[in-house]
C-alpha cells in the first residue's frame, strides 16, 4: 500500500495516480530492491536527466511492501566528496555496499610504437572491431595519440568498480533466506541471468527497473517484466529538472 513519505511525494502522487497504482501492483508482497548505482549513473546520459538518491529513497519508502533498498557504489580512496556521498547514502537509510574504486593506468606513449601497430589501441577497442580496422584508420588513431603525447599526455586512467558479484550474492542469499517475495533489480547486465533465473524458478516475483536500450540480450530472453524508470522521472529527478508546470503544483 502506498502512503506518501513526504508532502511533496503526496502531491506528485495526486498528479500521477496511474504510476503509483502500477507500482502498488508490483510491490504487493515483501520487496527487496537492489540498485547498481554505478550502472544507474551511466543511464543518466541516455535519460537526459539525473536521479536524485534522496528523492528516490523517499519515493520507494512510500510503499509499505518495500523492506530493504540496497545501493551498491564505489568509494574513491582519498576523495572527500566520494566518502561524503557514502555517508549521505547511509543517512538516507539505504543499505550501502561499497568498495574501493580501482584505478587502471594505461600508457598511450606512441613514441616507440610503429605507426601501423594496434598495440596501444588494444585496451580501448574490442578485438573483433580492431581486427577489421584498416591500416589507414590505425595509423590515424596512432597519430592522434602522438598529438596527445606532444601535449605531455602519456598515460590515461580508467576507473572500475563492478558490483555484479555482490548484487548476485545478496539476491541469492535473500532468496535462500526467504527474505523477500518480490525482487527489484536496478540493472540490465547479463551477469544477473543466474540469480534472476533462480528467483523465477522459485516462483517469486522479479522485475527489472531500467531504461530502454540498457537491458542485455541474455536478460531479455528470460522475459523478465521491465519497468521503465522514465515513468517516475518526476518523483526521482533533480528538482531543477522538473518542468515548471509540475514544480508550480508541488511547491
């Protein structure tokens, strides 16, 4: 059953009763939610708007069937803002799972690499694509790396922090412990085929909350119900991204 956590959520629910009713039909039994925040952040580019973690939690907490909302995100060691974000997620009453972000250095020093060699490109371009690039393209890309070298850029960094193992583990544990009857996964990665299959096999409800184009083919083949998060934009986006027509009614 829905009971608005805040006055603003209540006003929005009056404007979008059909969305609230749809979610009420999804959250009909004890529900655990698993949010791959690292993944969700990347969705924002496609969505064209941002997800406010505080507003999201207030909205989810308005459904009494929602028992636990787990949020998985990396911590950048030594970064005050990153550590502050983790503390803020905890204060919002998320169950937070975090670990250090891995910083992977890659050399782009082209000074000793032949112009026609794909060696420097291999970490950035998948092998099937790299194998069909013609010589002129490889030489052009190497020349661009050379231009960066002239600017003093000889190395770049990639940050990685994957939580597929941790999320899958928690879903399996909650299933085995009968801690939920409905499982909501905020991700579309293929790595979740096994836990989703197990949940479906146990006759439990499972839904993917995602956005179009972000569901892997492997998960799509399972015919898991998908809830398009664009539907709840007004409940969870940054306040400044609300249309004025909506904002004027909920102030």
